[in-house]
């Protein structure tokens, strides 16, 4: 149970549901209001399928490209750090926003990279490669975190009205700070594993 809870928390932090609320609203700005919730559900399901593919196919990916676990752990930490820094210190040139589609977004940018982004997919592979026997626990954690994110994003328009943009930005900054710590731990762990440093 502890593994499920800790993994789910990491997944939720990476998916950043509250931080994604304004991003989703921006991406759906030109979509017919009557279709927005259906589009959100469709993109959420597409993202879940992609997440599950990487959860169960991560080991095969590593074998095909001859990637060792330490390298993947460090790479995941670096990607996570870049995402976290953009969450904490966004700029007009470097932020998590994609250009708003003219009509209705499909897969990009909602499913990828807002939900099933490179940091989340890398984290899945890292976790599974570190403990392949725990895939059932990771599956429960992933689906649970996806469900929490789905609920938040499904009601994104109402949340944005209630909480306001400043509150959502503050939550995103806080999640970014936590991700900085997680990314640092991943990089240190991968480096220690590569050099055979015992902790």
C-alpha cells in the first residue's frame, strides 16, 4: 500500500492537474463550449492508453535501445528537473503552454504533452525497471492518479472560476518545488547506482 500511495503521489505531481487547468482552458478556447467536456474525456482516455503502453512496454523499450537502469534514472531526473523549473520559473519564452489550436485539439497538446508527457513516461519506465515485480502496484497507482487528474480537469472551468488564476499558479509553483526535490533524488540515485556507491 505504501508503494501505491507514494507512486500515485509522484504521478499526480508530474501530471500537475491544477497546473493543467489554465493550459486546458487555453487549448480549448476555440472549441465549441458544448463539446469541451467530450474533448477532455477523449484526451484523458488517449493519455491513459499511452501511459499504460509505457508502463507495460517500458522494459522492452530499454532492451531494444540497450539502455541501462542508471542512465534512464538520471535521464528521467534531468527531464523532470527541466519540467519542474519551468513550473516554478516560467517565462513567456519558456513555459508549459503550447500554441492554442484554431479549432479542436486532438492528442496534442492535451493528451501529449500536458498529461502523458516525457517526464511521466520516463518515470514509469524508471519505476518499473527498478522493480518489475511491482507492476500491479504501479498500475493501481497510475490509474488512481489519472482518475484524480481526470476529475480535476473535467471540472476545470468551474475550478478556474472558483479558485482563480492566482491560486492555480501558486499550486503549480508548489508542485514544481516538490518535483525539483524528486528530480534531484532521481539524478543522485542513478549516479550512485552507476558508480556503485552504497548508501
